[in-house]
C-alpha cells in the first residue's frame, strides 16, 4: 500500500510493535540454555544453502561449532529476500526483542539499523582487529557508520566478469587487459551472444546501477550520513548519464537477452549456461560452483573470468559489493557472550570453511592464501575475488537507502525507457520521496 513517507514510517513501526505484542515473540528473552549455567543465544541467519543442518557447511554449522560451555547458539532462519529479512529484523529490533542476540545483516540495511541505535557497540578489541588491515576494505566500509565500526565483517561478495574464452577470441578481445562495457557489448553483438546482467525491478538492479555510477567516478548519494532534509544526490551527473547510456545500450542492442527487464542473478546465469547465447556474464563467485557441479556444463574449460567491466575506458571499475555483516542486538541479554560468539564465527579458519561450504567469499584477506581456497576457486579466481573486493563499491550507506533504492529501480525501469534524462528525473523523484512529497 502506498503512503507518504512520514505516515509510512509511523504506520510500519506501530504495526510491527502490535504484531510482536500479539504473538508474544516466541523466542523472546532466551536466557536459559542446554545445561546448567549455559546461556542460550539466538542467531538470525540468512539462507545460505546450509539450511538448519549443523553439518551442512553453512551458518548452522558455525553455530554448532562455536557453541561452548558458556553458551549455545540457536539459529532462526530469515526469509530469502534481503527486503523481507530487513522487515523481520526491524520488527523485532523496534520492539526491543531481547532474543535478537546475533543477526546476519545485508550491507544495504546495516546503516539503517545503526542509525536507529539498534546495535550494541562493538568491543574496542574487535574494532582494533577489524581496522588492522586484515579485512577487505569494502567490508570494513560497509560495517562503518558515522566513522565508527558498528558491525563485524563476516563474508563479503563481489561480482566478476565471466566469459567464454572462444567467444572473446572470436570477437578479438584481449581479456588479459581491462575491458569496458562498450567493448563487451560490441563483442556480444559481433558473436551473436548475450551478456547476463541484473535489471529486474529488485535490489540487484540498484546494485548494477550503483556499480556503473561508481565506475564512472560518481556516487548516487554524496553525503549518505546526512538526514533526509540535507541529503545531497550525485545521480544527476556525468557519471549518472554514463550509467544510463550503458543500460540503454545493453537494451537497444539486444545483448541483455530476451527478458532483460525481468533478469535477476538466476536468469542471467541461465543465459550464460545456454550454449546458444553464452558469451558474457556479470555475477557473483557462486557461478563457478554452479557451472562446475555435476552435471557440469560441457564447455567448462572454455569458461574464463576477469575483473568487472569499466564504465569509462581507463578508469578502474568499481564492482558491486554484497555479503553479510554480523551485528549484536542492543536489547540482547547476552551482549558480551554474543560478541564472543561473533569472534569465533568470523575467525579466518571459520571464514575459510564457510567459503568452501557455501561459495560465499570471506571478508578476511588471509583466507585467500589458503591452499584449500585456491583449489576451490582455481586459476587465479580466488585472487581476483579478493582484489575485486578491495575495489568494490558499497551501495550508499544511508539510513534511507531502502527508499532510495526502490525509487531508483522504479525510475530506471524498464531499461529500454532509460535516457540521458533519467538520472536527473530520478534524482528529483528521490528527493521528493524522502521529503514526503511523492509516493513510492
């Protein structure tokens, strides 16, 4: 249901608290454990392929392995989509739910929760460790608000350019050097193949737009820590128009596939897996496991990877950033123990184990030197991932990113309607939404 911004916020909070009160929050106040003196911690986890299996290689396994005589970590599985995860956590946090000890939070919403003071402060020793240089920079940035570390980097994610070696050769591309969006668009046209991208009406489209803008030297929001009355947008700029031009070109040339406006990660991967259309793909590292797991694609040895395409020739690309940060709820009855658990969960050895088990890249740089990681991500792929993470562009770390992202998706859709004027009109619309003068 559409509402003006101020009313929408008030209504959402009231409904959240009311719903929680009516159900009594089943897991609230989990102070008893599995043994005498053993505290019970609840960790709200995002789906990662491991489910609730304590031996499935995912967060459930880390919960089991990091439980001690002091505490047992129980898991609560969050919904699949990041926006639904945000809604569920927000309801609990707004109600002061003491069962939210640990939570896996999408970087897009870390700042929103931190601005509302929903996170318990990170211990000084952990802050020092995070800032020591052993964590990829994009993950450190995503865990920072108003100059302070407010969450613990867990796993980090970025996109690379996947390609068919034979297609690149036929197009005359030298993949040992950085390539631009214009080059791969032209290559796909020449070889009658496709480029898998994400341009559906969802968060992934905002991720692509943000990477294109950042790669052209710009930013969607210039002062993300500002309140909505003083926020300054950077979308109406040369960088914004470059992003719009690339999106329109992918659409007009037809290289984005037959259903560009409904393409998410899975659909983009399907394009790349189809022999008739396989050429190029921008997507996350899980692609390697998807292609290489039996029944693997018959042309697995023809698959190559390199750094994300440049928006502007000669200007380093800024690939997308994703992943998960760990946070401790301010209302938790076990803040100290929860941070002890977070320390165990995010240890380099557990990050390496998790990366192999799920395909989700580690935030700790040292993990990428492990022989097991190099074996699981061969041919320089592990090195490419960590290098890309240090260059990756986080989405604007604004408490209002949810509204900004939704407005961005709406005004840049469908891709075949994007023009050089789209950045300007979108920026105007975002500012009206934030000031309660327009509807989403």
